[in-house]
C-alpha cells in the first residue's frame, strides 16, 4: 500500500509530465517539438508536401464546419484511389502505398485542412504522375476542390526537410499516413 508521500510524488510527477510550457528547455515546449519534428523530417527525407483544404460554402448564409473525422474519412478515400492508381488495386497486399506524416490545422475560418509530407511512393521523377492522379481523383470527392489542393516537390536537402518539419509542427493534431490510410 502506498503512503501519503508516494501519492504526492506520483501526482506531482504526472502533473510535471503533462505540463506544456513556453520554456525552450522543456521537452513539452512548442520550440522543442518543432526541433524534434524537423529532425524527424530530415531523417524521413520527404519528397512532396501536400495540402488538402475543404471547399468553402457557396453562400454567405451557410455556416458549416467540417469535423476532423469527416476530413480524415474523405482524405482516406482519396488516398485509397490514388494508391490503387499508382501501385495497382492490390497495393495493400503487396505492402505498397504512400507513406508520410503531417498534421491537421485549423484555418482562420476554423475549417480543418491537412498538411502532409510524403516520404515514400513519390520519387521526384514520378512527381508529375502523382500530381495528375491526385487532381483526377480529387474530382470524385465533393468535400475537396482542385483550388484547395497544393502539391509541391521537396528537394532532398537537409535544409528543406528541416523547414518541412518546422512547418508541420505548427499544426494542431499530428498525423501519420500509411498504405492503409491517414491516422
């Protein structure tokens, strides 16, 4: 049985473990997280940066919010169609597909959008094919519009990878992309 002293120590340890601070010395500060994401990005060496933004309502009288889960569900449908086109219908059984990491971020209008660094499946020499497939498949999903898609190649320099990591670390919710989807 724990005594009172141990309970206090455990409680203060948990409080300290989950305390997010602005101090750059803390492992839970935004600056520390950005450095870690930059280091991760340099190690993963992404080849493309993809942003998926939801369509704006057509009427000013319409005020709707897209839940993050809806955005993820629609993005997963899009990635399934892209993976099937790029790697064949049985891409999952063969262990193929796009892989990457990113974040969901809220825009100024509070709508979510996704930023993803693609780390495999899209070498620079196949970038144009990926771009064509992406813009063709995005037409199938009413939540997205071509104007809300931004796809940029990333040079394989350490500086570019670090910038991508810093950019993605500013988001609200970190994500991973595997052949089986975005989570």
